[in-house]
C-alpha cells in the first residue's frame, strides 16, 4: 500500500524469519553472478509496492507506488517505471502516467498506489489504486482503476469507469479498496484481488477484457490483518500471498508476507496448520520477514520466474538505519529488494527460510546458452528445413521447423513467446519430445513413447501472445502455457518420459504461420530441498526458571506493581489491566526477571479467553524483552478489533519520541505458548530476539527478529494489559529459560 498509517487501529503485525543464511542452489547462465540488495539503488532510494513483468522485448519492467524516487526530490512520481536486462541493474525509464493524466472519475489530487501489470488478450493492463475518486468529501474514497497499453511502457489509457468502485464502510468512511492483483485461471476466467485492513481482502471475477468487475466479490482474507495480496498457481494449488502489519512505522516497521493456499481462486485459503485466512483467529504461514540484518518491514510482494525456472520474490523493505526518505516521520524509505523464492514441502519461503538477503547472493538467470531475441534477421544459430522462416520487427514468423545449432542434455528449461497467426499447431521440440498448442489442446508427445494433453480454456485465442515453458527434470516433463510468466497458467501438462532429453531445440509451426520470440534454453535450476532449521529449546535452566509453585520468586521485580496479580495453585493469575506500554503514557505493569547471559530461549504458556469476532481492543497478555518503557519487544496474544493475533510489537526511541510497530507471529488459541529466542550477534554485539508461537506447545511458528543495541541489558518479563472491559484474567503457567 502507500505511505498511509492506520494509527492505533493496527497495533502492527508480521510473520517469519531466521537469522541464519541458507546456502543457495547453483544457477547457470551469464549476466551478473552475484548481486546485493536493494536492486533499486541505481535509480531510486525508495520504490515501494513493486511488481515486475518481462516485456515482449525480453527485458524486465518494474512498477512502483507514486512516491518521490530520491531523497530531497520532494515531487511524487506517477507510477515510476524501471527497466533491466538482468533483474539486477535497473534504469528509470519514466512515469507510467503523465503529470495531467488521471481517470475522469479521479479527484485532482489523487495518488496512484500499488500497480499490478498483466497481459490480458492482446494488450497489457495496469491495475492501480486511485486514492481519491471525488465521489464524496472523503479524501480516501479509494477505488481500483485500470489502464491499457500496447507495451509495458505504455502509452497507458484509463478505462472510463473504475474496475472496483469506492465501497462505503458500515462503520463510516470507505472500505480500503486498494492493492489490486490480477489472476487468470486455467479456465480462462480473470480475477482481481483487492483490499486491506479496513474491509479485508476480496476477490471478484472480471469481464473478458479484464476491465470490469462482474458478479459478487468473495472475502478471502479477514480485515484488520492482511493487505497487498498476490495470487499464483503452483502444482495445482492456489497460493494467496498477503502482507501483515503496518507498512510504514519507520524504524519499528514489521511488515511481512504470509501465505495460505486453496484448491480454487475464491478459497477458502488455509495455512500450513489448516487455519483459514478469513477467520477471526486468522491463519497465515510465514514466507518472508525480518531476520535481524539491515532490513525490516519486508512486504508487499510481486513474483517472477527466471530463465532457469527459479522463482523469485520482489518486495520492498526498510533499512532500519535509514527509515525515512527525508525528514523523520515523513515518507518511509522503502527500496525494492529481490530474493530467491523456494518451495519446500508444498510451501513457499524466501532463501529456504533465511529471509531477506543483505550481502552478495547468486543472481537470477536472465540469459541462457540458447537465448534468441531475433534482433538480427540472420539466423546463424539455427538450421531451417527451408527458407520460409523470416525475422521482422524482432520476431520470427512463417511455418515449418527451425532447429538450433546448440544441443543440450540433462535437466533443462526451454521457453518461447508464441502466437499462432495461421498455424494449426505450433510449439517446441526438445530432442525427441514435442510440446505444442494443437487446436484446442496443449499436447506433449514423446517420439515412440507416451502422449499427454490438457484442454485449453474456452475462448482461448491462439493469435494472442502467450508464453510456453517446458521443464524436464530427469524423466519428468512439465509444460505450462501462460499469458506472461506470472504464475497464472492457462494449461499445465505433465509427461513421464522413457528416455532422458538430449539434442537441440526445434521451433515448430504446422499448417500455417506462427510467430516466435524470446526463445531460450537454460540449465534447469536446482531446487532447495530443506529449510533452514528454526530455533530449538535446549536443556532447561532451572535456576533461572519459575513454575509459579509457591508465591512470587524473589528474582522477580516489578515496574508499576499490580496488586491484583497473584500466584497460587501453580499459576500466575493477572487480571488484564486498563493500561498500556505504548507511547508516552507507560501505565501498564511489567513483571521482570533477569535473563541468563549468552544465547537462550525463554518460554511461557498463557491462557487468555478473548473470544472471537467481537471488538476488544487491545486486550493482551504475553512476554516482553524489556530495557525500559521506551525500548521493548512485546510478544502477546491480542485482540485487534475483530481479530485475534499473536503480535510481536517493538518500541524504540527515535528522533525525540517513542516509535511503535510490530509483526505477526502465528495464530493464538485460548491457551498459547510463546517463545523468545535470544542471540548475541558476534559482529555487532546486538541482542537479537526472534519470536515464536504455538497452539499446542509442540508445533511452532517462528516470526520476526527485533534487535537491541549492544550496550543494553534486556530482561524478560510478563505483561497483561490493554483494556479492562470486559473483565478477563490471564493465567501464566510458568516462565522457563532454556540454553
């Protein structure tokens, strides 16, 4: 989303991270071997809410939210656009929208946030948030607009009406109709996902041209937890990526990405534990979150696949040492980052769970051993059956067979952009295997072996440009046909081969002309198979722990003692106070315990009956790593409006005042287990606290890392506060320390 704050409504949120670095699978190809984040540094200090597409010219295009690009610039760009040949070195190529260009229904001062660019039919469509439509005096009566263009660089022309119009909220104002993301399903139907904290994330079907919403929308993710959605299809599952928490809390930003999956585009989406994303106790499996390095607020993602078949996530983040573009508490500085997206046991995770990268990393594969853009009319790298093949306007056309002079063997990914301008069938041949669009089907056939095929969607137009990608790993072939390589396949066919693939790549067109472009064949990526290990609790440290067997242990110390808190029958019972720690009030009690030196894991088990659905802001109970009232990390199960979340909030002093943000770590039950894993960074001496939560004390979800300066001595404490109505008592079973 844009640089909007929701104030106290979202006490912040997040969901996964590791302080360890995962080893990267080897990749093949030329271009830069390694790259550092942020990849937008060459043209922008901030480039929020990024998405990336590969254009018809074989280059990559990135789009961002309308902010200034550089410190001191002060003037917001209107959907800034950048171009790259290798996904690493980017050049600003202008704004998508001219200074006086806006849809007829937009207010003069409207901003444009969170663009999503897709190919629909024979043109490109940009879906974008329009922040002020002028339908009311409210300056945030948001809507989703759509603009079409013949190329990814425009010129863009807005549709006459919003795709999704402003939606009045039942509680006043307008629902946050922002953060659009389009998806095309295997049946050819187009969908648009949109929404944010006020109103939740919904999906609506679109008209065939992608410019109008049709039918009734479906809520797929609960309000007050998610925004910034992105949906893709992987191995038959539909994955909804969504960001949690406040995007823009400066040095306390804990934005992150979580995911759920479903068997259809309308859900229900559930996380790894089977918890729905549209429930009051909303699920969400962590994909990306801060890990204690330079980057915090890692969220609002896009998706892309390189020429080796490796998936990547593009997102924005905040440098915790440089959180604002200019003055403190102004525009948050959110550059564009790129990291490897791995699929392990059916779930996506960044860098095998290690989180955002800071130092040099293996770069994406953007050129290949066979890499043909047809920029020259000479076909010196090819052998033709006859002279019917011609190159014009950077594309290859005509009929017959054209075979590369480059041969390959082993695991491979081959792809081409393809149009059937008159051919009955056209596609690729890899050695002895043909994969082609043939009439109304996508067909894979091995010479002397088996054949497999799947139907193409009703209404499929072979004259529109599509991407055909074929991957062979061992003797397993998977072919995908998609509009533009963005995880929204129109058809997927699989075939078990009798022989390994070896030989050249051949372009095929039968019965008429076909058009080919951006043809490549690269060594297939090597997938990560194992995630980085999460923290574990080692031996118990009895001398530091308290089971609450016999009154308060003498090791406890109070900050603002609450006489209502008592220890009896093996538990600490603490009525939730009408008080808080956030900001300058500092009225809540904190029960503190010294912590052992070095690395350790602190754990508590807390029971707190917050019910569901009803608003009980912000009753909570849990654990805290505490230096003083203006520097602490609070891990608690909490009621945030209608939701129940495990929030890992952080407050620190910055520019003369306390700043609070947070991230989300799993889903609470009435009884929830909480952990803080403490690690001292050997290089900086900083204290790193990574948060974990569990609904059963056995299976843990690990979230983000908050850091404390090396010259501080954080203690571990317990808290129960946020609101006294209705009365509720938190019950703590113990505080344990493990080495």
